[in-house]
C-alpha cells in the first residue's frame, strides 16, 4: 500500500511540474504573439509614413536634373567670363 501511495505522489508531483512548465511556455507564447502584433502594427504605421516623409526616386531624379542644369549654366558663365578676361 505504501508503494502505491509513493507512486501516486510521484505521478502527481510530475504532473504538477509538467503543468507548471506548460503554463510558463504558454505565457511565453502569448507574450510573443502580443509583441508580434505590436511589431506588425508599427510596421503598418511606418509604411504609411514612408511615402510622406521621403522623396520618391522620380522626384529626386527631377531635382537632380534641375541642379545639374543650373550648375552647367554657372560653368558656362564662368567659361565666358574667363574668355573675356584674356588679353
């Protein structure tokens, strides 16, 4: 009779330890799911702000073309200025 009680106690303690580990694992999974949902929502917010905050490639190319045109005109003016100053 004593052996059966000891076996029952060991099985009960083993089940309690197993249940405790499972509870910890379940809580960790839930925490990871919550963190994942938070990251997904932050990513969606980031995707909404990117087109507003940054310059598009086409706009950047147009601005760069404008700057190059102005620099070319400045260079041409300097070249003409240098030609006039030669005696």
